[in-house]
C-alpha cells in the first residue's frame, strides 16, 4: 500500500512507543485519547527526545471541561470519553490538568492552547516557554448569572495575580454580558 508523496514529507514506519523520528515539530491528531496515561507518557517522552529545544509537539484532541457543561461540544466530548472507556482499554478524554500532568511528567515545561475547532483543541507542548504567558479560565458573574470564559493568551507577572492583560480569548456563550462586570480568576495554566 502506497502513501501520497508530498514535497518535504517523509513517511517513516515504526513503533511510536519505541522511538519517534526527529523533527522540529511532531503533530498528533486524535492519538492520545486512544491510550492509557502510561502509554501516553512513553509516547510523549519519545516525542520530547525527538525535538530540539525550540521544537514543539502539536496535539489535536478533545479536552474535557473542568466544570460540567451542557453545550454540544461538552456533550460530544463526554460521549467520546465513554466510547474510549468501553472500546479502548485505558483510552479516555482528558482535562487540561490531566494533559498538563502528562506534559510535565514527560519533561515539557507547559502547554499552549492555540485554538478550539469542532470540539477539538490544538495544543502545543513546549520544552521551553515564555514565563509571562498564561492561559486562563475566568469566571464572569453578573446579575446572578455565571459563565466561564477561556482565554488563550493572558499576560501576568505571576500565575496568581489578578492584574491581567487579556490579549486574545475565546468566549463561550454568555447571555446579556455587559462591559462592566466582576470577574474572578478560577484557575490558570502556564502556556
């Protein structure tokens, strides 16, 4: 069986749990959710060893919400989690905290969540990262209603500060939000 030949792309066979070919970037789409934490850790360590210091591992996978949600995306991800649990021994969808735990245990310094498309996040696992770039989950409260906003790029002096400059963000639907509202930092992740 042959593969489509593309300029600059080399097809390499092998066992990803044994070794991963060297490269500036490694892309994995819908791979980690198929495997147990132990298998993912072995794979991510192989990826870590295969990239240079300024390299990155790009992962496209679903991310379980921290707080239960009823959006179509959250329902789809939860259904996929049950499917992984019943069809792939050890397979599961993971939360941001679980991805971060895998990344740091494999040697990466952090994860940057780049974009969310069709229920999937594109995440970059880095060896070395900017110390002032954080991804945050901000809780917005107004008139008894609460919604959660996920910001990809938030600059702050430390991950604990409430003095945030929001650079770029993705907002989940929140009805009747006004420019003047109270927000509290519920959790923050180094990106």
